[in-house]
C-alpha cells in the first residue's frame, strides 16, 4: 500500500477532538479500530487469534468510544479485553503483559471533559510508530466491508477484573523494597481522572499518610480546576494539611507536577534534574544524559552542564522523547509539563511511577521538599497560546516569519524563542526565555499580537 506522509487524523499524541464531533465520533472510533485490526493482521500475517486491550479515563464520552472501538475490533475477528478506567501507562504495561497485539487508551489527557482522544500502543508497549499510524490512516477512507470477519470468526469481549491490582503491584515493584513512605504526609490530586483509585492505593500500601483529592469523577469534572495543569487547589491543600509534599497527576496520569511543603509548584524540569543527578550518583544514568524537549528551561540545560550531564533536546511530544531514548539507549527523559519516562521500568510517561522514584530520593534526603526538590533557578520563561481557526496556517504567513526572525535577533545570545503549532489542538504556542524578564515579556507580546492580527 502506498502511504502518504501527510497526517490527517493523528497528531503528536494520537487522535483527539471534541467528543461526538468529527473525528471523535462513534463512527470514527469504529473505523479506527477496524483499520487498526487490518493493519495489525497484515503485519503479523494473521497467524494467531488477535487481541486488543482497551482502557479509558473517566470522561462521559469514554463509554461511547470504548464500545464503538470494541465493535470495530470484534467485527474484524479480534478479541477485546476491557480494562476500565486506568492510567495511560497501565494500558501500555498491560498490553505487553497480556500479550495483546494492540492497546487502546481513550483519553484526551489534560484537556477538559468535552474533548476525548484515542492513543494506540503496539504489542511492545510503545506508542505506535509513524509508519503504523500512516498505514491505519490510509485505510480509514477505504471500504473495509470485504475484510469483515465471517460469523464464526467474530471476536469476543471480556473484562479484566484485576487490571487495577496488576498495575498497583507493578508500580510498587519500582520502589526500593527496604524503604517505605511511613512518616510522610502526602496530598495527591488525581484530577478526577484515570488514577483516582490506584494512586491513593499505591501510596497507602507504601505506608504514607495519604490525603486524596480529585477522586470523585462524575464524567464531567476531569481536570476541572485540579490536577497537573491547575495546581492551585493542591498548593492550598498542602499548606492547609501541613503536608510534607503534594502530587498532581493529569486526567490520564501520564504526567506529574509536585508541590513542596511551602506550597510552591515543582515542574518536570526540576524533577528531571533531581532524577538525573541521583541516577548519575548511583551509576544508573545511561549515556550520562537526559533527553528532554525544546520546551525545557535553559536553566535546566545550564545546571546539567555544571553536573557534567548531557542534555539532548527533541521536538515537543513524549513520543519524540521516547524515540530519542530508544535510538541512543538512554533511560531518562521527559518534558517540563511533567511527562517523565524512566525506561528501566516503563515505555511511556508515568506520573505515579515518577512520583515514587522522586519520593524515594526525597525520603532518603531527610530534608524538606523546598530544599531537596528545587535543583536550579529557572530562567524567566513565558508561554502564551494563540488560538486560530481550523485549516489556517499562521506559521506559513510572511508576517509571522518576519516577527519570529526579529524576536530571535532581539534576544540574540541572551535567550531563545520557540513558536510552534500544537499537535493536539488549533493553537500556536509562543515561548521565550532569557536573562531579562522584561525583554522576554515584550518579545512574547509582540509575537502574539502579530499572530492574532491574522
């Protein structure tokens, strides 16, 4: 099959959109499952009974999309295992554990409940390659009826009742066996999302004094003024409870932000700096390097240079971080937003796994979080989003290109500018950082004004 290299549906993190509107409709989910089944069977030669696992977060639309995808797989002769609400990394892990051909996570991550998405994992637990996604896209607009399974070869569906328990045990296995979290009071904000049961359970089983937040999902409150993208409530609760530390997960629990005992936010850059230094001290940091994206603060890069640790930058998106980690045989990577990949344990970002690794270091340090988690002083950095109409291409406009060139000249060696289109929504992200906060503010405002004028 001749494949176009132009993505029509898949972005940097699967397919995403507003629920019950194209492309996040039941019909589209059905077709994605059918096309995925055909692609897998084509690649694997159809030599065994194929199997798909399906997990989801707590969005109302998850029921609809889950059933539609199951119907698509079953129509193509694939069996389905329902996992129920579970973190994205749990789906990746169970795809491998259950020897499934494909794993599906129905989630729009940190987006509001009105949105939803489809993420696909291969049998190895990694997100599907660009080649596989393009092969699936190529089949979506084709007639797949001739490939429907005959009545005696239809797939069947089962529910894995102990899916959450398996993930809890897997996560606990990453924590040092002779260590516990006894004596720590931890506030954990689960964003009314996929980890609302497993995160408090793991921390409790490791003997922490757990204060849970965001654990009452109703289908509509996921990420609503809570979680990793809105930490204000967690910061206030940490202070109110006089807790030692706070953890914030997002809707599908693949990212982590922390809060120290003084209520100050600790982002992914700080956490990666801590993990990199600790792993290097233990002789466990492969390649003596951290893989992160172009969004990570320049202060992190300078800090790592002082510690003689390489920093390798990739485009935005944890899939690109993972690709660089695999190609270079590195075992630590992530994003400022809180996606942290520890490939000795997991093949995708896992907020709860990262939290346990940081908590183990924190417990051993015997210092307050305000001292042990803030590794470097970040440079002033401003990030603004500018929405545009679907179909428009602001970054192709001459005015925008000229404005970006002017901004780069203005900052010269004192900072940097990054202007990019989001891979998950119709937004241009404008970021600048440098030594002079006032200059950074001016540069970002000017760039946003030019984009908005279009």
